[in-house]
C-alpha cells in the first residue's frame, strides 16, 4: 500500500508543483509519468496502478463528454461533422502514406491509418490550454471537441470497416508486388522445391528457421517489418519483404513448389486471409498455423489449415505430458494421448466433448502395473551390490526384469548379479512401487535418474 501511495503522491505532487510554477496540472502529470516510466520500478508500478488507470481513464472520458455542449452540436452539426471528416481524412491520409513508405502494403497502410485516425487524449489538454491562453475561441473549442468525440465514437466502426476496405482496395490494385527487400533487390524463391515457407519472423519464426537451418531443410521467410528483413538479410537469412495475404507474393516466394507452409504472425485477421489464400493456391499444401486465440481454432480449420497450434494449449499439453512422466506412464501411452488431444483439435482442453477416443483410458494405467527404466549413476547405493543384497523387491515390491549393460540386454538377471555404474534397470511394478524403487536406487540427496 505504501508503494502505491508513494507513486500517487509523486504524480499528484509533480502536477501540483508545475501548477504552482504557472504550468498546467496535465503537464505535471505527464512529466511524472515520464519519470516513473524510466525508473527501475516501472514494471511494478504498471502492475499496481493498472486497476486505477482504468478507473481514472473512465473519469477522464466522462469529464470530456461533460464538456461537450449538445445544443452547440445540434446547432453547428454541419461544422462539427465537417471538422470530424477533415480530421479523420487528413490524419488517415498522412498515416497511410507513412505506412505505405515503410511497408509497401495497401492492406497494412489502410488498417493502421484508420485504426489511428482518432484524436488522442492529449489533444483535449492542448485545446483547453489554447483556450486559457486566448489562442482558441470558445466556439472553435466546442467544434474541435465535438469533432474529436465523434472521431473516438467512430473508431471501432472504422477499424471494423478498415479490414474490408483494405482487402477490397488491394484486390483492385493490380501492380507487381516485387517481393523486394529494403534494398529493392530483385530476388526470387521459386527456383527451389520442397522447401518450407515461414510467414512471420518473430520469435517463433526465428526458432523454427534456426532448427531448419541446422537440419539442412531449405526454407524461405516472408516478413513485413523492413528493419527485421534488413537485419536478417545481413545475417544471411533467405528472407523477403512482402505481404502474405497477397497471392502474387505467395507465388513469387514459391508456394507452388513448397512442401510446408507455416504462418507465425500475431494478427488474427491477416492470419485467416493468409490461410485462405494459401489453400486456394495449393489444395495439397500442409499448412501449420500458430494462433494466440482459442476462438480462432475452428475458423482456421474451416479455412483450410492442416494444423492449428494454439500457444496456451500447447503449454497445457507439455505440462500434461511432464506430469504423466512423473507417474511413470509409458512414453508411448503419453505420446498416444498427446496425439489424441491434437487430433481432436484440443476439444478436451476447451471443455468440449471428444468425438473419438477419450482420455478416460488413463485411469487404468494410473492404478495398474507398468514398466520404467532407471540409470545407475556414481554414488547410487546399488553400485557393487547384488540384486539379492539390494533387496529391491522386498523393500519396494518392484521386479528387475532386465538389465542393459554396454548396449547388451540381460533378461531375468539372477540374484547374484552385481550392479555397476552405467547399468540401466528395467523395472516392473505399480506406480507407487516404482516411486519407492527410485528413492532406493537414487544417490543420497539426489532425485531419480530415470532413463
């Protein structure tokens, strides 16, 4: 509580000091925010202040709405709507030109331009300061205020329409995409066959291409960030600048000759369009799609994805597999159940009824007899002891059915068989008995060495 109170005190105190100095309260709060954002406690501050931020944001926008004179809006509707159209039009045009120069994509330029076309909150503060200093008349302030509020109200609809408009305009524009790098190099990827196309060079894309490079599988990368493309090209990566939603770009990067197509971008709308375009161009292509949103799974499968990998569910699957390993479930059973979850499109993790086999089969393994392996390491109490002297069966109930030594398997070893470092014991017993055997065989102070 003291930490939060101190942060609030710092913000309010800085705002008060700037006000006493002849500046505005808003400028003081802005300066306090800049100072706190650069401190080593910034992440904790954001986590603690986040609930308060939402409340204060609500109060701020309510106060902005209370400043609007509805009678003025009704009387000056033409001027207000005209100013609104002018603001959105000019700002969208400027943003579109900027994003077009950066990314060379009509779709991305339109979407980003309309998404950022509204007036920002800081503009209200500047408008009020301009009025207080006589730079803005009261009528002009009301016109600006009405137009700004209209732009904020229209933003959700602009974003909704922007995607449709963007793809419509892109379909109308018939120009060679060039698939150029930031250096405007004319490169093509259509000369190779059986390669992997990776759309998106974020963390997942980089990890995938690193593995592909190490195992010698040919690949090509498609990315929209020019800086990232430039850096990857300098590192020797076969990366191209282009928009994966455009069929011309996909053809030029060699989708007709590709074997696997991986989509690893975070934009769900663009992801869906890339899947649709890729499936339309190649009906037999294996499409792997990464998504962050559970609601997108069924939709992406309907569009033609071969495999959809939701990030949070894959984490759950990995945890699920590791837990079963600790209960000595056979690896082939774990693999079978993991494959079942994926084939059923993660229905069991989404709370849906499984259409095929069910996970209830695991109960018989949890209570039944199974096998596991154990590697004898230096310091184990079993080193140099015979099976008779070790008394593993009487102490834990586990039976040693085989020993693997130097690559050779010794079945049903006798009671006088001496154990050595490097031996792999094949154990048979219940899960509880196997746990006890692992504790007996493990060196003092160390966990089990399951092979």
